[in-house]
C-alpha cells in the first residue's frame, strides 16, 4: 500500500522568538508510528511582512534541508503582510497533492509524538467520500489539545486555561461535534482549496467547510501542543475581540454556522463542572472579560471593522516552560 504524504504548514509573522525552536521540534518529532503508512514530505513555512529575523532563520533551515541534512523545509516569503488567510492559502496551494496537511501556529510547540498522534486518525480509514459515500461520515480533520503554559494562579493564566479546557471539554461532549483549533490541526487538504482572503478565523472557516461536505472532525486525545495565552488586559482583549469578530463573520458567510464554544447552553453546562469555590472570583472576572470582548466585537463587526491583519499580542510569544499546576 502506498505511503500517504504528510505536509506541515506554518504561517509566521515576526516569530523570531519561536520559529527556530519550532522547526527543530518538528524535525525531531518521532514518526516511527507512521512508518509504512505515511511519511513527512516537507515543512512549508510562509513568512509574511516580517520585520525581525524570522525570514533569516527559516531560510537557514531551508538551506540545511537543501544540503540534505534535514527533512525538506520550503520557505515562501510574502514581502507584504496580507493577513493569515492569505498565508494559509499559499500553504494550501503548496500542499496540493498531499494526503494530509498539518497546520500549526508558529507560537506553539507540539509535545513528543503529537504530530504522528494527530495524523493517525486520518490514516486509519480507507479512502472514501463523506456521508454520501457510506453510512458513517469519514474523518476530514483532526483537532489537537493546545495547553497553555501560563500560571493558573494569575488571573489571565486562569482565564487562558479555562478557555482551552472548555474547548476540549466541549469537543469531547458537546452536541455540535469537535471544535477545530487553529493552533494545531490536521486536514485532508483536498477538502479546502482556498479561504476567502479577508476571513479572520481561518480555522473556523475550515471547520465549517469540512462539515458542510459531510465529513466529521475527530478529537485527538494525545496530540498536545504547548502555547501561551495573553497575560495583559490589552493582549487579552485584542485576541478575544478578534476571535469573536471572526465568529460573526463566518456566521454571515455560511448562513449561520457558529462553533459550539459560543453556544450558551453547552458552555454553561461545561462550566458547572469546572467551577471551584476558591476560584469563584476568577470565574466571575473571566465571564465579565469574555462578555466585554464579545460586546465590543459585535459593535466593531457591524461597523465593518474586520481585523483580518490582526495586531501582535506580545505576551503570547514567549512560550517558556509549562508552569506547575496550582
């Protein structure tokens, strides 16, 4: 049986602090569990309008690959920053013909074995179509479990962990199926040819497109990546307002599709299981912050202020080591 080809796509803007460590991580990921079933064909890195050393670092890795010392690294440089969806489209074009595409945010670090664990559900089934091709929908994408390194004892560390714990809980038990996380996921690239250029939440567009075609998204239980949530009010509001604007935008583009992470009944049901009395003040603060971000996003969206080239959240860019649980 022919090996499936796997590509890894990374969209990067001013990621000097992370991109080298991420590429070393990916080049050293153990893929033995995929032996005979799939092989890593190349890592595709799109750098967009970078003003730091990101381009130079990626170019160095690409040169090492050409010299035969590493797996292939392809560097595509966008001189002008056109938004993440533009960069993702370049990756999708470069990945045409591959069986699996792993998409990864440049400020994430997959844990050992995470890439092969993420890819395996897409390889564990025979080729087929969506619901029309059989009784059960085929897997079109697989979502990971991003885990913040932030300290839970701080307000914004607590909020970051709460948001990602909610995403994971709802993916496992929610009525709307698995939420595809843009931090780290795998797809069949043939299912998504292009993303509208000014889409804010490219991952949500991909999620809606895959489900629209009758495919399902699976949650990988053991594909974990480390990332960092915002640690200042300014960065938190920038990030959450942008995400909520993206939700409104996708709902308009698709005729009403919304992720289950914004469905009030399901969120409240999941929150009930997470509330701890000693942290009630943090839960209240988290609800107020998230509510404020959503209200501001509603206003900006209806004023047609769409941040498809979003602001840089500096406090999320130094991943460091995961803090101890408190």
